[in-house]
C-alpha cells in the first residue's frame, strides 16, 4: 500500500503533470511578449529622440537660442487696442525658449509677459524682445498707436461723432429738425460775452438759430444772385446749415469786415474756453467746404473745444469725415 503511494509521489516530483506544463508555457509566452514590447518601445523612443535632435545619452545637454524670427516688424493699433506679437525662437529645439518684452514708452504702449501689446495713447515706440537664456539675442518691433476711430452714431436722421452733432455738406439735418437755439450754447455765449466785456471786447449775436425753411429762402436768394457754385462757398443748402442745429452763432458782422478786428482776434484766442470753435478757419476751405468765416462759431462744449483748439484741426479733420455734397 505504502509503495504504491511512494511510486505515485516520485512520479509527481520527477515529472510535471500536464496541468503544470500548461501554466509554465503561459508564463514563458507572457514574459516573451513583455520583453518584445519593451524592446519595441525602447527602439521607438530612440527614433523619436533622434528626430527631435536629442541623442539618447544627451537629453540633459543645453541647446542655445541662436536667433529670433519676428513675424511682424511693425504693429499699428488704436488706443485701448491689443495686438499679439508672434515670435519664433530659433532653433526650434532650443532648451529655454522663454522671452522678455519691454516697451520703450509705457505712455504709448504696454506689453505683457506673453508679448501682448496694448495701446495707451497715440504715438510711436518700440517693443524690445530678449531671449531669457541668451540675452545677446534681441529683437525689436516698431509700434504705432493711433487715436481711436470715432464712433459715428445715426439717431433719428441726426449724425453724432463722439457725442457731437455733425452738420456739414456731407451730413444733413432732417427738414423737421427745429430745436431753436440751444440753451446750453446760449448760456455759454453769455458767459463769454461778459468775460470779453471785462477786457473791453463787445460781442453780440447777429444770426443764431435758423429753421430749415429760413435757410432754404436764404440759400435760394444767394443762388439767384450769385449762382449756385458761388453760393455753395458761403451759404449752406437747406438741411446742411449749422445754424439749424441751434449750436452755431454769427458774431458781430457776418462778412469779411470782421476779419482782423480786436473782437475777431479775441474770439479766435478765447472762445474755446467757453466751448466754441471758429468753425471755418483760414486755409482750410477745401476741408470744411466753406470760405474763411471768423465770425461763425460752433458750440461743442469746453472739453471738445479745448481739444480741437489745441489740435489746430478743423472739426472735419478732428472727426475724420469729409464735407462735400453727395
Ligand atoms: Zn454762420
């Protein structure tokens, strides 16, 4: 009985049975597949590294920045506008491709760490670009910041630019627009009149608000007397007169006798302080569409008038519009 058992045991120790063999083959197969897969991955990564320029032993060796490719040599943007600089650091495999940006005039434009430029005020400046890892590699971008394009708003047939009512040969008022003289403009005129009187200057209005119909008969009378081409240089067609806006006044004498008088000189030098401008200046006839009229003042408010006065521009130039009959 015991011998039979021993025989049975020795058989078990000396030879694997069928079940054990199957397990072993499975283990060997799994190991072989794993070794094969690891080998393939190793070869693949070696190939990738070769492609990107890294040697398999040199992944920690530094690759220097050698140049900057600036996609845009100059940038033009508006006040409050933004522009993104697009700069390619060479070579593409460089270890540290980070850059620093500095504006040469922060009053004109600012730049952030990502190379995004923001326009602050009209003017010109440069953005200097430097490689952080190699500060001998620098670039420069010229920046021009332009004044914001004015917003032109049309409301009920009236045109406004930056809140100012536009009336000229290009922009008309509806025939039904009949506001009378603006009380704000009148009060400003009275303030100006007393300030001028304190300096011995006498100012008075000879022509203020004119309705569409009044302007029509005035203009038609001039056309009958002088012909349309001549009339168009000094008289507005109905709907195109600033006098219909209630914001324009003719002072003292609406003819060339006013030019050069102490009153005309005072008006040219001081009216902006009260919100008025000389609307049709000398030498700007082709821009305003009218002859020099030192007596015709237009109310636009103190802030606007001061800005227009110091710019030396006509309202057309200040707004960026033309003045011609379409
Ligand atoms: Zn006038």
